[in-house]
């Protein structure tokens, strides 16, 4: 081989011909991976959606006005889409305490799903306002429950806001209606 000539593709003598990968461009490989990832994501989303819709408590969200306070965009959007699929009227999502309090001043809500740590602080002023208005809410966060003030320890804590069956039970189930 001389300088400037294209290099011959390396073929390992140890790899049988039927196991060798065909030569492809980097963009072709990226495109193939993207298609596979999109397909896997679509299948996983459908399985999750079917599991959520089969949970008997998710029907409790129908026609309920649910406030979502979550600062992680993709998580907030996923929760919004799932709630809408269940017939809920989604208020928000909002990513800050200030935006949540503004919405509560201008919108009526039946329930709320709250992340604890937001971009502008902790969500507890929102929880206090919801409690003052007798609106049920849950904390949906991956954080340690010890950060929740003692006066809110009776409220449900969910690891993910997408665990909608458990959240529906906490917000609208028999236990929550008996407590009010």
C-alpha cells in the first residue's frame, strides 16, 4: 500500500466469514441504532401504557383536574401524556414553586402530583396551599422521605410520578376519601 491509496478492509483470519460484520458507514450505523432504539422505546411505552390502563385505580383520574409540579421536562411530559390517556384534565405541568402557586390562584384543581426539589426551591409552599384548600396531593420523588417536613408525613410518597395506579389510590381511593 502506498500513501494516498485506500486501505484494504481488515479481515480477521480468526473470524468465520458468516460472522463478519458488513462494512457500513458511521452514519448508517447511527441510523440503524436510532431505528432500533425508537422501536424498543415504542414497545416499552406500549407495554407500560397497557399496564397502567389495566390498573383498576387509574379510572379514578377520569375528568379530574390534576396539577403536575415537576421540573424534569421528560418526566413531566410523560406523566401528562399518561394522565390525559386516562381522561384527566392536566393543569401544567409547571417546574417552579412560583408557577405552581400562580396556577393555584387561577385554576381549580382536584389533586396534585408534586416533585419535592424544584428549580426555585422546595415544593412545600405549594403543599401548604393545597392543604389549606383541602386538595389531595402526593409527593412523587426519588429523594429520601426524610426531607419531608413532619406535618406532611401522612401524605403518600411515590418513587416516580408515572406510578399512576398507586397515585390514584392515594389521591382518590377509599382511604383518602375517608380521611377527609
